[in-house]
C-alpha cells in the first residue's frame, strides 16, 4: 500500500514523541459521532500534528494555537454528551421511544 507523503510524515512524526501509532480519524458529515472521534484522536496526537505543521511549509498555516486546542477540548466535552445519548438510544437492535424520552427530559 502506498502512503501519501503527508501520511508518511505523520507516522514518522509520531515515533519520536512516543505516541501510539494510530491513524487519524477522518470526519464524515453524515456520521457526526466521527467528529468526536476525530477531535479525540487529534488531541491524543497533538504533539505529532504540531511537529508536522512546523516542519512542512505548506501546512504551517493550519497549525493550531493553544487557544484552538483548548477550544477543541471544550467541543469534545460537549460532543461527548451527544455521543453517550446516541449510544444509549441505539444500544438495542432498534432505537425505541422508550429509551429516547428520558434523554430529552
């Protein structure tokens, strides 16, 4: 399998900072719980992502500042509430109104 140049840079950047060799999560509009997963993984791999942005001139404009990382932490907390609700509602074979009403009250 051929890796895109940025993917190779990412995997190389993860090793020196002793981060787990995890893949980035790509956001998908129709699966909004992936936004939580994407933010969570980005926060886990922050140091590697910062290193890549610093090392690659084309990516420097996308480097996040501390305030933006802090904002992502807050968004993650908010999305976690919806993630838990989604998992609770759909924990059975079919979502039911019986499981949904308590969440909205």
